[in-house]
C-alpha cells in the first residue's frame, strides 16, 4: 500500500514554544492531506484538511492561528503548533488519500508532550 | 455524516474467528463502508472497504447485509497482533474520514 511518513514520532517541548510536524507521502502525490488529534483513550478527531497550493480548511472549534498548516508541495504537509501549552499535548496523526481518494493511508503519528 | 454504531469492546481467543459488528441504519446509497484499525501508539491502518457485495482480502472479510444497514468485519483466525481498536466508517469518495469510538478488540492467548 501507499506510504505516509510522519516526523518526528515524538517530541517534548517547553510551554510557549512552537513545534512543527511533517507529513510526507513517499510514493504518491497527495493534493489533500488530513490532520487529526487524538487524546488518550479517545478516538481521532479531525482538525483540518490541507490542500496543496491553497489555504487549509479547519474544523469547527480548531484555532487556525494556533495550528498552522502548510501544504507546500504534492508530497509534504506540515502542522505547526504555535505557542504550545500543556493542554496541546496529544497524539497528532496525518492522513493522505492517493488517487481517487477512496482509501486513506495514515502516518505513524507524533506524540507531542508540552511541559 | 452518516453514523455507525459499534460495541465498545470485544474479546476473543487466539486462532479463533472474530466477528466485529457495525450498524449503520442511515447509510445512503453512495456511502462506502470502510474499516480501519489502530494498534496501540500507531496511526490507523486500512483494513477493508465495500459498497454492496461481500469483500475479501488478505487481512479480513467484510460481510454486508442485503439492506446495507449493517456489516460485519470477519477476522478468520485472530492472532495477538490483531488486538487493536477497529473503526467502522461510512465514506463517500474522497471525503474525509470521521472516526467514531470504535471497538476495542482484545485477543487472549
């Protein structure tokens, strides 16, 4: 199947700093990528949809100025958590649908801990 | 988004078949039934999907009711590595995936 690579796998940062998470489609081009957040013992919650060459679409209740998404190329989307706080600690996961988009492939996730 | 209902948890024994049910009574004619699973501390992985007919692949089988209001994911011979949260999701084309709570499957040795 198609491969989506996410980096880093885990990161610890100090409160108030910013963290960038990368999501790459390794063997296909992705015009759309999805970003999810997952808190412990909970399901995945969609945060935003990134579109190559245009602005991301954010789900209701997600602060676009806090979670900056850039989809600079057909193989790379980035999520930057700005001015991170402990409540932003979570498991962040990206996803990309190759081709016609019927099946989605996911990155391995990034565990963010803000101290 | 059309909703699905799954049991919160299920338990089975290694090397036995597992049947994971999913109800989706409000499914529309163009909704595909997708199953994904999430192993601990990993991103979800695709398992199988179908529209009307039953589907088989190397990982599992998907049995879809004739009225499409329910479906069952079948793991023919569970292994310990199949312990995961299984999500049943309705999706149209390139739409985003909206995850429910899923079923946490425990496999006993």
